[in-house]
C-alpha cells in the first residue's frame, strides 16, 4: 500500500488577529492514486488535522486516464462535506478543461464537484472569513505553453497581474499556483501565502529545498520543494501525493501539507 507523510508549516503574520490562528490542508499532484480503499487513509488524516479549509493546487487526476476522475471526485466530495474546498487547476486538469480529448468527461467532473460545494478558481479570486480573519484566495491558471519541456516562456509580473489582478488590500492573500517555476514572480506579486506543487519534490531529493529534476526536465530546478520567503510573502512547494511523468521517488516521500497561520505578536517569526 502506498504511504505518505504529513509535513507541517507555521506561518506567522500580523494580519492574523485571532490567537487560535487558521489551519489549511493542501492537496496536490495526487494523479489519481488511492491511499487505502476509497482513499480512507488520506481522509482519516485530513479528519485528524481538522482544517478550516482544504486548498488544492491541481493535478489531482491524470488527463489521459478517465479512470482517475471518479476516485478523485469521490475523495473531494467526502472532504467538502466537512470543510470548504478551493481548487485551482494543474496542467492535467487544464488540458481537458480547455479542449481536446476527454473535455466532456472533465467538465462533468468539475460540474459535479462544483455542485457539491467545491470552489474552482479559473484565474479568479474569492473572499472568505474565518474567525474574523479576512482572506482573498486567487487561483492562477497558466496556459499550457508555460509547462513546455524543457523551455517555457518567462512569466512577467505584468502578465501575472493581467491574468489574476493584484493582491487585495486589507486582506490575507493566498495564491494557488500549480507550477513553481515562476516562484520569483509569485513572490514579487506579493501574496501572504503561495502554494505550488507540480515538481513532485524533484524526483530524487537532496535536501529540504533541492531536487534533481521535474516534469519539465530541468536539472536542479529552483523552488523545487520546501519553503521560500521574501519579506511578508511565504511560498510553500509540496512534493505532492503522486507522480506521473517520471514515476520515481528517491529520498522523497509523498506528502500532505498542513499550514497553520498564526498571529505574529505571540511568536517571533515564521517556522
């Protein structure tokens, strides 16, 4: 049976006012895998963590395998019965969403989840409040050209703002952005919490932030895995729960992320 670890991060910010903080669980790059029957082990861990919301940064399915749709749909429906779910697409969702093979089947998958209460973000933002803390969450959906192997265009700040706008003032801004290749631009954009996946932890892991390669066939890619910080912006890159393009993991366990955002005044910095 496949296994995963739970990796925790604590983000301290003066924007969080409630001493209890806010907890998020992040799912990414499941690629249709199941941990136990109907993902029982994954669901049990999410229940244990008791998140205020679950944030999905894409590639939950495999674009060319229709069999991956139903198990993921079932998993997410179980989750959204207990807490809010926000979902931004990865390249494996974006390809069928935007046309070609399996578009009809993918759109049915998305429609079923939307009807269950899942909030999909197609270069969109939405607001929510948890214990008096106001959040604005953005889902960045990049055209497929930004996933080309090995070369893809630069993502400028101007292009990013054209796609999703600027961070909302007087709000805690969360960015769901599947591809971490553009981490410098995301940090320049300035969200409080930035979540990415896609690189599967670098396939072969050499440390907290260093991996060998990625689905775009880059060697030692920047923003490969772990945490990155610039001023008040904090970027977390998950190694994800599955694999696809390069189906190998060495010193690189599958992971579920739990993120606690807490008030800065009671602590002294981020962990």
